C-alpha cells in the first residue's frame, strides 16, 4: 500500500483515515493535500474504498496504484493546459501590441475632419453647454446627446366634419 503511495507523497502530504462502518466493513479515505495554494482543487480529490478487511488487504493496493496514476496524469494535463493558455495569452498580447503599433504608424498626425466633428459633438466645451436647458436644446435639434439627428415632429391632428384633417 505505501509503495503505491510513494509517487503521490513526492509532491504533497496525504491524509489516510480508516473508519469502521459496521461489524464487517471498513471505510478507507486517502486524501491528498494541495501542494501549493494555487493548485487545482481536482488534485485533492479523495479516494474512498469501503469493504471487509480481507478485501481491503487484497485490493486496496491495486486501487491506490490506479488512483496515484490518475492523479499524476491529471496534474500533468493541468500543467500542460496552464502552459498552453499562458503561451496563447502571451502571443495574443504580442499580436495586439504589434497591431496597435502598426495602426499608430499608419494613422495621420492630425485627426481627419470626421473624427474632429465627432469629438466636438461628444465633448461639452463648458459648463453652460452642459446645463439641462442646453442639453434639451441640443437634443431637440440634433437628437439624443447630439449623436443622432432629431426625429421629425409628428404632425398634429385636428377634428373636422369629414374626419381627421392633417
């Protein structure tokens, strides 16, 4: 049993508990502790084996060997996945940086007229123009926040003898 646990014990502490379930049955829990605070919780998944003492003597070693092998494969897979994700994130950051530099080199020194007009529309030049009356006035003539044209006023309707007149 302990020979099978040696690979698992190389990197972490393992807690083993044994409890009597009834007169003929025992329950054994093998619980690996996390080696580091940032370890994946899957690496602390316990092995629980319940059976009569004779069966535990005969079978627990085999189950421990399979458990330790699965634990090591999981740790390896998680490490590989973490390394792959870190490499992909680094590559994406470098690509974004490269594209930003290309855009910076390709863009003209002064903004074009369209960009300047948008900047003027969005920014408020002073406190007087941000007053509720000024905002309402701009909204009535140029649309909400000055970004879209105002909708045409709806025609008024009046009642006449022949029906509605526009």
